[in-house]
C-alpha cells in the first residue's frame, strides 16, 4: 500500500469481481422475491429453500465481518466441522422469509465489498477455509454464492446465474482452497502432475507429490495429464454439484496425456466442503 498526497492508495479488486458479486447477490434475491416457496426441498441437500437462503444470508454476513477485520470462528476447515457449524448457525437463526433473507443477502454482499474496497482488513485474513488475502476472500464470497445460488435456482425451477466470466473469477479462491480440501486417503502414495484448462483459456496446475497437493496459477511444463473442461461444468464439479461421468458423456470434459488414467482420479482427490 502506498501513500499519495496524504491518501492511501489500495490495490483495487480484480476487474469484474465487484460487479459479479453484486449481480450474483441481486439475482439470488430476485429468485426469492418471485413468490418463492421457501418450503421446497433443495435437490441433493437436506435443506429446503428457506434454510439454504438463511445459510447464504448468514455466510455473507460472516464474509463481511471477516473483510472488515472482525475475527470470526467457524469450524476448523474440515467438511465435517463446517457442516456442524452451519447447522448450529441455522438453529440459532429463525428467519426463513423470502424478502428479509433476500435483502440480507444483498446487503451483506455489499458490506463485504465495501470493506474490501476500503482495505479494512489488511494482509491475510482468517476464513473458514484457512488464511487468505482479502482479494481471495472476495473470490470466496462469489464462489459460495454461485454454489448456493445454483441450488436455489434448481429448487425453484429457474435458470442459474453461473457463466464463464464468473467461473474465472472463482479461480483465485479455488486455487487457494484446493490443497486444504484434499482427500488424503485418495492422494496417499500418488505422484502426478496435472494441467487443468477451461474452455476459453484459463488454466492452472495441480501437482501431487507423495500425497501432498500443491496448486499453482500455471500448469507444469511436462504434465502427466491434461484435463480440458467447459467452465460452468468445471465449477459445478468442483463444488460437488455435478458428476464427472455425465459431463464426459456430454462432451464437456476431455483429457489427454501420457498418464491418461490419472484423469478420472482427479475429481475424487478433493472433498467439497
């Protein structure tokens, strides 16, 4: 951070991130405000629409507090602890109305962006998935909203809001979080170098060495296996919302390389929290 003419000049949010967060929050709110039946079950979840929306409102508030520099504890980063923290939080929060939850989702997303824009929390912040920079926290906020926004859209029979541009904005968070959600039982003894590519150009690398996972913004020079995935499909698979085999059958995932057998193992190396 530099000082110019007595004023602090902070790094801006990555291009498009603020707009993506605001638009996603507004689109989720619009789903709820269209006379949503809050008792409908969410496919693939134990929650109904009201509970999923309440969780999203609470999570946005949590992110806003973290961005503002207010310490919040929320599990220890494991899927089990996060699920338990979610259930405790929902039990202590009885709002299930569409309009109040829609308003809270938007307001807390805005509060998080405001805190990030103002640099309220400098350096590393502590999140439910470990320490990360403030801009990665913004990507985390977007990723979380897209996952649950997708769930709500499916439950309500509406189009979801995930697109290629938003998926690419989730990559800073996913690259940071992937080593922290590794399934150590599946990586044990494995050595592999993956190049992960999305249709349109975005790419990153994943290296597994004796069970330890590292993720970088660039693929390895000589990958063992390259996986090319349609962006929306990639995010849905990463968030545990889509099965890899149906994606392969529909031509949304391709793989090649000298160790092609590594491709179907890749999704199972991680546990979506």
